[in-house]
C-alpha cells in the first residue's frame, strides 16, 4: 500500500526518466519497472553494497534500469 501511495501521482503515460535515490531492497524499483513503459529509463543509486548487489541481480533482465553503487551526494 505504501509503495502504491508513493507512486500514485506519476503520469506513467508521459514519464520517460526516473532517478531513484536509494534502491534499498528494490520494492519501489520493482513497482516502477512494473508500471513504466518500454522507453522508461530508471537510474537507481544505492550506496549499500549488499542492497546494490541484490537489486542488480534481481533486475538484471530489465534493460530500462541502470544501477549505480554510488551516493546521491556525488551527482554532478
């Protein structure tokens, strides 16, 4: 319920790019990929190496996702 509430205002028809700060265990990432169109580009940053490796493996089959093991503080 919380994830759906967080994402309910996204206009999936017109959203082509999402930057996710903190992938965590991938619960929100999964919903974004479930609802996003084929041309969606999702860049997800995760500083925790365990969460990063988990999500990178879990979503490895989806080319719309770019996982980065990096901090939002380092975004240029």
